[in-house]
C-alpha cells in the first residue's frame, strides 16, 4: 500500500498481514508513517496504490460495511466527559447500528471486560486517565470487530492501568481477534506482540517475531552511556573502535552496538574521558528489541 501527500510519500509500498488471534506490533520513530498507515487501514484515508482488506473485504472510505469490521482506538481519548461511561457506550453503539437488548448486552460485556462494570453510571469527567483509556478501548470493542487497531493506548496512564490494558489486549488475541498495536514503549511490544513490524521513512524495513528480529543483530550488545559534554568528537572516535558496529546519539546519550560490550566497556569509558565527557551512567544491554530498533533506524523509539 502506498499513500502520498503531494510530493511526500508517507507510506511507501508497505505490505503486511495480520492473522486472526495475532497481535501485531507496529513500531517506528515519529514521522515514520505509522499514523497514515493506520488511517488507511481504518478506512479514514484512501490509498494511492494497493489495497487494504479485512476478512476479504476491501476497506475504503466509501465502504461502510467493510469499515465496520475494524475497531479503532485512537491515541487521544474520544469520549464525552459529561456523559456516564454507559451513556458513552450506548451512543457509540448506536453509531454501529446496535440497539435494544443487543446493545445493552454488549455495553455490559465490554464494561466488564475493561473492569469498569461498577463505574458504568459515573460521569467520565470523574475518571482517572487510566479509566478513560480503558473505556476508550471498550468503545472500540462494542461491535465485535474482526480487526482492532490500538494507537498507543497506554500513553500517560498509571502503572496499574497500563498493566490492566496490556492484560486486556492479550485476551483479545486469545479470543480470536486480530490486533494492530502501535506503541512508544518497547517493553510493551516485547510483552504482548506475536510479531513486530518496524517502519521508517514510510517503508517496512523489518518484520518478524522478537526472536527473529534479535537474531539479525548476531548477538551484538548495546552500550548506553549518559554523559555531560559534547558527544560529537566522542561519537566519531567510537566509530573507529574495533568491535563497534554503529553509534547514535541524542539528548545527552550515546548508543553503541558492539560485539562483546562488556569487554569493550573500559575502552569506551577511556575514550569518553579523553574527549572531556563527564559520564553519569553506563550500562551494557544484551540483544533485545530496542537494540534492533536502534540498529535499523538510528533513533530511539520515543524520538
């Protein structure tokens, strides 16, 4: 699928497939094309080339029946604060053409699913951020979608609510739903996603299970160093060290991908000292999904 905005190609020939019962994590730096891809998948934008289909039905802005197969939970909470949780869900349910006992049953089911059954008759304006996020997810589940799209659903929530949301997402896959999940928290992708796709500059540059992606690093370690001072000369010097594969910097941090990071650490610290840096902290991290992301994009996920 390809989507352009004038001369800029936001999504450039991306192909992916999400199976029933699978949670697929979509990762990428800001501006990589994630939001545009999601909007096309949900039928909010049309593709310039290629097609999106859910259960064999093409999804486009003019295909309302096909769009109803998708549940979309946006990053920004989309609820009416002066209505109760139950009233919000009834409103959204009617938009999905649900009514009567079917709607009442679904409202009760999704409130229970997100652990808000005892708060259903309270106004949303009184809810915590985490409760609003959970209710937002409940609204996307009302019509029992084939594909659920979750766009950074845990941003700004407390640890307890975040844990509850992640547990809920895992249960969706277990119930047979396909889930497309974007996040800025790498540990979330490692915890709940069956497969992960990494998008950068509009292209899908890597895809696979956590184990498959980590294998691409050939057991290289990540050295993370936080320091005061100019990292420019230090970065250039580290790129010349034997065993160092890549070096990236940002916000007073240096990220080195290297073979046997523990053995290389004294040399890296000596190099930092010689270039006038005051090292605040340093750690060696064995290969993980974040190492893959840094290696492929050169950016931290939250940048």
